[in-house]
C-alpha cells in the first residue's frame, strides 16, 4: 500500500517522479487523472487519487533569490529551503512546526506557523509556476492575475505546481524559551498578552483540569531580544529542554533555553534530521476567528475526560488574516486549535463533540487533517467558495485534477 507518512491513509493510484516542469507537462497530457504529491504529511484524503500522483520531490530545488523574493522547486522541503536562504542572507517570516514538509504541499493545503503578525505559509506566495490541464506551463502572480488569491490554496485542483515564488526578508536570529505548568484560566483571561509575548507563540495542553500547559516563546532577536529571564504568566522558565509530547525525548526538538540561533532552526519545533512529532498518530485541526478563541477554549475544557486519554497533545497558535480564498485565515485573524491524537479509532467518537463546539464558532477544518464536518459545513466556512468552484471549472472543465476529496467537497456545486 502506498500511504501517507504515518500509514493512516492509502494514497491509491500510481506514481511518477518527473525531473522538470516539461516532464510534468508530458504526464499531464496523458489520459489518467493527475494529482501533485508532496511529502504526504496529510492525514485527510486530500492527496488521494485513483490516477497518477506526480511526486514533486524529483523537481530541482534551483533556489534563486532576487531582491525581496525567492523562488524554489515545489517539492523542496522547508528544511532545505531554510538552510539555503539563510546561507544567502535572507529568511521567511514563518515556518511550520515541521520543516520536513514540502513547499508546494504546505501551500496547497493552507499550512501555517504561528504569530499574531505572521500569516500562513501560503500568504508569503507571490507567484506560482503551474502545469495546467492543457499541458501548458504558466505563471500566476500576485498583482498580475486578478484570480491569484484562488490559485494558492487550491488543493491541487488547478494543476501541478512546479515552482513557487515567496517573499523574503533579511535573515534574523530567534531565541526559544519554554515554560511548563501554565493554567488555561490564565490563557483565557490574558489571551492577547500570552500570544503577543513573542514573535511566535505556542500553547500546548492535554486539557487536564490541573495547570498542564506548556508555553513556547520564540522571540526575534532583532525586534524583541531574547526572553529577559524569570517567569512568564506566573510560571518559571524551564532549565532543561522539553518535548511538546511530554513522554518523548526533547533531543528531537530545536534548541530551547533561550539559545539564539538562525530562524530556520528555531521557528520549527522539530529538527529536520529526526522523525517529527510522535509518528504513530492522527491529527485534526480547527482554525477559527480569533474573536471566538477564548469562547472555544472555555467550551472544550469540560470535554477533557473524553479528550485527554486519546490525546498526545493540543497546540494552540495564532495567525494574521490573509486574502486567499481557501486559506484557513481567509479574511480574519485566526487561531488554530490542533489535536495530535494517538492512532486510535476511538477519536472518531470524540470528534463530533469537539466539532459541535467549534464549527458553530466559525471554525474551518484544516485541509490536511481529519474531520467529520460535512461538505456543506466546510463550504459555508469559506465566503469565496463559489469563486473557487468557478475558477477550477474554467481552468479544468474535464476535472483532470479533481481528486475524490475535492469532488466530495464540491457536491452539487461541482
């Protein structure tokens, strides 16, 4: 079985690994349905096809920096991109917690890092090189194409993205400090203060009644300086490294304890050379308007008796609004509530109660994570959904790139 990285999803279909955009175009001109494949880190069926997977890992990285942008092959991992950009004196504003994922796959599914003033990874995109349904290679760019905002987070339904252009800035260092024993009462009461305490902030919890949350502060040295020392929100800083999943060895994590280092070695939680997170897991995530975050946390806490036994950890993060049609932060400052579950089918008995709390608050399920939300509920969460449908219908009238995942979402609208 060809599967995703955690062996929880059968990817289906066959696979080719072309070495250039021209090779991709030749494959697209064939008869089979086609879908791009990145690092297969998704837990949903977003990367599943009965047709041909085009594995983008074979595309050359060919990283080029020109002024305030950098372009890179879509199958390049953020770890490889980060190392190369830093060596050239530039940086991205954000990184996901896992540097193992590919640039093209992360962007297509709206993946994100954390930061009140930082957008999703997709929001950094200024241009895409795409092989479209007619087998042609074209660029779409912000400011030049009026429907650009529909191309970026597109779930693979507009073509095979072969190259990505991203905004960059001068390189910078980050220092990471971790605190343990944070009370969720404090998170609720001081939400804005907690999440503005650093450039990038994560709160990890297992929802236990006692104060069990970890607070991870990643501070840009050029803007904030390292944590000055001492407690944060009443809890002392850790004097030894800590893994978000309490039982695992923190050797897998990037340096903590206020040790300054390059942005690409601090913004992700995990080192590129180790297996990320727990490995044997299932993930779900819900992205909701920041204005409803405290309400959501308060409503989830009474569910701890059913959540905690099945949970590795929950991570809470923030992100800035963007204008991308299917972005989780489309049109609104957003908070992500992420669940890393044990690989246990009983989680699907718990998800309905969680979704009964979060979906009415405007939550959008992450495209690459599991959910029981109906297509109707998902469509209703995205005001530009009809524009997306019109765009994929115009660009791919025969549905060459329309995976079963997208087809199900379209329902009667497709």
